[in-house]
């Protein structure tokens, strides 16, 4: 999970027993504060809703609501299926669970309110992962690829595909995992990173 809110970059890290919610300096990446997830939970996507922040857990069966001021968990809400990516479009939460579907949730209660299948060229697109809601679209990493897709949340149709291959230089690739982090930082501009990546990149998507 990765999301910019004001002068704070929030990062959710994964792995069972080692997951944290972190506040980072967006200019330097330095960790300002960090809190461990309760009970060894495996953390996934994060998104800010006012004074709170929602964080998914992978297979623990809960969404966690954090108080941003205290960086403390306020409650756990049961969810069905896995938790992968999460974003807030200003009205509703959007979640992925490893399938070819976007799921919508109430931002106050996390109750599921609907869903839409995701398709690329008329075919289901599974394993959509980390999310960012921006420009009226849902931007999503596709797991185990270096592609990012733009999804129309009304229809689930992919309207653009971004090729991010080669973003991380070859000399920084030892020990890293997949591209898996996207945060809107300005109109049309995003911060991208990945699991265990030593670097984040500020980019603009350009049509070709």
C-alpha cells in the first residue's frame, strides 16, 4: 500500500509477523513513524479517509481502521476473501482481492456495496493488485508484471495500459520483487515503487 496525504506518504508493508504501517517523508523516503500490525497480521493496501486510514490484511479476514493522529488501530472489520489493493475515490472505497473484480465498500463501515468485473479487450483481467483512485479512474498494478492499467470503475473496462518495464535499473534489481506501489502526487503524476525496491520514481504517464 502507498498513498500520499498532504505532507505524509503512507506505506503499508507486508509479510506475516513483520507488517507495519509507516509514515514517510515524501521528499526523502525517511520513516517518521511506524506501527506494527496487531497479532502478526499480513498487511496489504492502504488508503486515507479523513482522519482515519483503512488497511487491508491479506488472508487474515479483516480490514483495519487506523487513527492517523495516534497511528493506532481503532477497529477491525471482517471482510470476505483476500485483501490486495485499496483506494478511496472520494465517495467509496475500492478493493481488489486477487480476482478479476473491483469490490466497492462504504468508507465509514467498510460494508461491501457492490462490485464490477474487470476486463481487458473483452477478457477477464485477474490479479489486479495495488490501487490508486485518481482522475476518475482506478489505476492498478497487475501482479507479477510491470504493467499498470487504468480501469473505468463504472464498467470495469481497462481504458489504458502503462508499460513500466525497465523502470528500476538492472544494478538495483538484486533481491527485489514485483512492481507494486502507486500513489498520485499531482495531476497526471504518480509515485511508483515495488516490493523491496530501494528507490521510488516520480513519473508521468504518456500516451503513445
